[in-house]
């Protein structure tokens, strides 16, 4: 039985037939494989809705989301959105990486929803389940229509992505920012080439994403960076963190949020299988760190906080410093509630990512015990 919180994401349509041998995906029109995207299958569907209402008891700093795609060709082994694919009768491993559901009528549905008298122009977040700028976007080009629809309706929005395809839409985003508040965040976690290839094989290189940060800030758009996830024993040494934060500052980021790895069911199995093969000596440590829950214990967060704080100051990423990469003026989001970001004095991070999400004066709710799968960011 499908959970009620998933009702807004059901893919209903008049034609409910599925292709022979395929899972019963509501609204399936056809499944295609094209030479330009080897190894990927696109399941084109007609969605009943575009705007997904965040559950009222959620502490997410936005009330609505849009997810153009389900599944993600970035293929990040640590992605905690993996388990969402099981609701479509796919597995959370290889299927999540290669079976991508595309809401082909998304823009038309969205425009209709935005014209409803009941629409209050509340903030809409993109990139909360799977990446809106993954490879499928190069074929289907849904995001330009989404951006234009939101801006034309006076609806503020934010985008979180690892996809450098966003660069195609920089002029459109700059135009939208003249109409509504726009928040942009780029996620990057791994700087070692071999580790990057092993854990996030479909993601553009860190250098390419840093170039995207620069392109956005050069266009006058505030752009925060999520240094996430930090991987215990793999990317949490001082040299790695120093190199990452230095590169982020040099790219002109307007804020940074540091988030340690968390392992939810679906991602846990996929990541731990990789770890056992690539770094078996680290398996006992991870089993201890994540023995009771998906998040690292408070002791690790405190240790990482002490390690990161002076590096942020060194690179001008601490908001108390006078560095060029300070946080942008105006309202900002605090990252992902529930991800248990590294703690700093007074309970805040020196600088934070994704400007433009929270209205002025918004108090951040306490982190929830759990995060709905459809709201995962990374």
C-alpha cells in the first residue's frame, strides 16, 4: 500500500498500460533507449501533478517541490534518494542509476497549477529527490519551461544540482531573478579523481562544477555550495577539507554548508557493498558510526566541527571574516533540516548554502527524526 505522503507523486493518466515486461508505472506512455544515452532507459509518463506539497509536519524550509525525473544517472553510491525507486517497483541499486522516469507533460501541468486562485506563490524547491539537471535533461529540456513558469507566476524557487547542464540556463535564471527570489546551490563531495569515478561515476567533475559556480556568480546570481557528503575516513582529513574549501572559496561561492554522510536504507546497502570491496579496513568503523541510525553520532559531528571551523576562517568562508566568499545578503536556507549539519557556536553554521529559500525572520525548526524519502536532496 502506497503511503499517503506519496499521493502527490503518483503518475496517473488515462492510459494506464505499461509495456510488456515493464513494472506497472502509472501514466507510462513508452520506454525508450537512445544511442546518445547508452545504458539508460527513459520511461516517459504523463504526470497528474507537478507541485508536490511538503507534509505539514516537515521541518523542510520550503512548502513545495517539483521533481521532473525519478531515478538518476549520476549513480552516486551514497545517494539517499535510492529507496524512492522501490515505490515504482524498481530496485534501489542498478535500476535507480539506469531506469529514469520522465514527466513529459510537467511544464503544461505546472502552468495550470500556478494559475489556480488557491496558489499562494510559496517557495518551490527543485533537486529535492533526484537531480533536475541530470543527463535526461539534455534530451527533454524540461527545466527552461519550469523556470519560466515559476518566474512568470511570481513564484520564488531554488535549485540544488550536481549537473553542469544548469549552465545552459544561466541567462534564463538571471532573467528569472529579476522577477522572483532565486536560490542556487551546487553540491560537491569528492575531489580525488579515483574516488569520484568510483562513487559518483555519472557526475561532472569537481572542476566542472567549480566552473559552474563561477559562471553563476559572474552572472550576478548568488550560489552556495554543499560540501556533502563528507565521508568518514575518506574525505574528512584536514588536507582534503582544506583543498575543497579553498577551491570553493576561489570559485566565488556565496556560502558553504558542510554535511557528513548519512546512510539511509537503500543507500546503506549500495554504499557498504562498495566499501567492503574498495576499503574493507573501514567497514568496522562505518558499522560503529552508523550502528543505530542513518546519521553519524554527535561525537563525530563535534570533531568535524572543530576541524572545519578554522579552515572556513582561513578561506574567508566564515561569515565573520571579510573574505570574498562570504554568505550573500538576504534570507538564506540552512541546508537540509535533519541532515544534522556540523554544529557551530549559537547553533549556526558560519556560512550556509542555497540563498533565497527562507523568508526573512523565519525560525529554523528542530531537525526531524527522519526525512521523507521524496524530499532527499543529495
